[in-house]
C-alpha cells in the first residue's frame, strides 16, 4: 500500500515525506507542508533535466530513406533541366576497349561536350551543354536582383521671362509647328497669340463666351482648334483669323482638345464623361467614346494603336481603338483623379499624373513601367521632351523636373506669383515644351505665362546628380 501511494505521487510530480504515508496507514492526521505551483513545476523540470542530461549531445540516428527522398526532390525541382546531361568520367572511360591515348581523348571530349560547366555571366550561374542538336544554355540559380540605373545628368532650368497680358487664369497653351509663336487661352475668354522669341503680343481672338480650357494647332493645316466651358469646339482659320467651323455635341464643358497626327480627326473630352471624335471637315461626330464615370480631364492622340488615350476624375486611364470606337484597356492603378497625361515623343510610352503618384505606362497594352513619387500635390500639367526631361506642375505652384528613364527628381521649383497677386495664385494649370524642347512654357493662376530654359553655365561639377543606388523592391501600385 505504501509503495503504491509513493509511486502515484511520483506521477503527479509531488514529493511527500515517508512519515506522512505511515501516519495515513495508522489513521493519524498530520500537518502537511504545502508548496506553490511554481515550486512544484520547477522541481518537475529539474528532475526531467537530470533524466535526459546523459543524452544531451547525442543526435538522433540518420534516416537513410528520408535523406535519399530529399535529394531526389531537390534534383527534380532545381536541376531538372540538366540532370540528364551530366555523365560520370568513369562511365566514359569504360566505353569500349580502346588504347590509353584513345580513352584520354574520349574523356576530354566527353568532359567538354556533356559535362555541366558553371561559370559566372552577368551575375548568374549558367550551365552549357552542346550536343548534336546545338548549344543550349539555361540558368541554374536566380539572377541578381535588378538595380536602379544611374540617371542621366540634365542641366537645371531657370526662369528667363514672365509674360503678362491676360485678365484671368491662363488655362491652356499650344505652340506653332514653325516654333515662331504660341497661343494661350484664359478665363477672360480670349485667345492670345504671342511671339515665342520676344514674348510680344501679336493678336487677340474673341469668340468664346466662357473660359477657354483647351487649344490645339494643326501640323498639316492652317487651323487652330479651341474648346471651353461654353460647351463649344471651334475651328479657327489662321489665315483669316476667324472661326470657320463649330462642332456641337458635348452636353457640358469641354476640357481638352487634341488632333490626330495623320488623320483629319479632332478628339475632345469634357464634363459629360465622354470623349468625342469629330471629322475635321464635315463636323460630323464619328464616335462617342463612353465608359468613364466622371469628368474626362485630358485626351491625347497618336498614330499607332491605341490611337486615343483619355484620363478621368474616376481615377482611371483608358486606351481606345479609334477604328472601332471601343475601349481596349482600362488602367486602374491610380487611387485618385487623373488630371493630366503626356506622351513621350522619343519612346513608345506615356505618363499620367494624379495627387497620389505619377505613373509611366508602356504602349500598346498599357503595361505598368514605374512609379514616380514625391510630388505631393494636385498635378494639373505634364510635359515630356525628346531629351528625357519630364515636368509636372501642380495647384500649389510647385514644379518638379524628372529624368524620364529612371524617375529621378533632379530639380524642384516653386513658382512666384507676380506682384499684386495673392500667394495662393501661384498654381500651374498647363505647361508645354516648344518644338525644339529647349524652352518650357507654363500657364499660371497669377495671369502670366512663364518661360524657362536650361542653365547654360551649369556643369556636372556645379550641379552633381545626388543619386543613391538602391535595390528595387517588388511593389504593387
């Protein structure tokens, strides 16, 4: 009886004095020392440690079958493309009963033609095997993670001229194909023609009854097209300086107008959530591009498919098939309204801007290229020149200049409102490069047009590229 109780007490992890069990047999009640749970658990751990202390450094026996299966799985998953190419040297030497010199030649040829040769090529290990069918090369290990390419050096831009003359916000601008003059449209309902070299006013055109929001000058005809918040689209004959055609159809304000580079087609967009394609001569509406659910803020045309690109306040960018009049692709990466888009004249890509980010896209399917962060404002204007300089202008007067290829922000500027204007009137509504890409023109809320050009005295030593390479991380935008 006593032995059984002592055995049960061991299972419970308790230590009782021997006198306690003797007193239980005699029927005598004795005081028992009670221990806390912490003390009992600690004693149990100590006994367990003493029990297994002798086997502390002994490893479990190796399972040969499990090791073989693990090696087979690794060979099948990582070396499946080359596991049948390699042959041991002994097997090659054992082929046939040839002389020692012949077997040596066979060994060398077999080793050169069928053995797996690993070498370093561009940061990756590559296996080469040549046989009767030709040469085959495959990667054995993942290549090195790509790094951000070093940005190209661009000289900083500086303000060279401020042109005043409008009586309201300047909302749009277009440069003549001859690069001799440019036109601006304003909230004062006037279109003004300025000489590009001197900034002198040449002509003022009246005809709109509300703010002018878009201008486009034809490369193939002596025509200029304008649109505004009066729901109208007008065609101006630049030889007679008067309106010769009206395009009626928009149900609300028209925000942008652009011309097809090779067809006699005009494309407009506006607050009625549509983009309309017009025949330039017959004034007929060829297509009404529907699909956006909010104001269509900007539109661009190009010669290759997709020939029309639109951006909207519904935070999407759409690519359109001009022949069929339907949407080819909808880009939904932006989280806020997209107010500006610009085509790259030197690459098959374009860029779009919203208050959250600036994003680059690849034609024709609209593949995402990269994200440009840092311009934390409502971006109203974008422009790209052939040298790879991109400009973004915002509502608060900030203007950032970027290296288009790498997305490096090499200059930040703050527009200064002209004397007599409020500080809040420093917003930038439109910007464009001239035909040479050497001058930048901006339209601002202080009723001025500002002209910028590259600083000719700047060098790479005076204005170095502050660039820190970093490994690209996979992100979803």
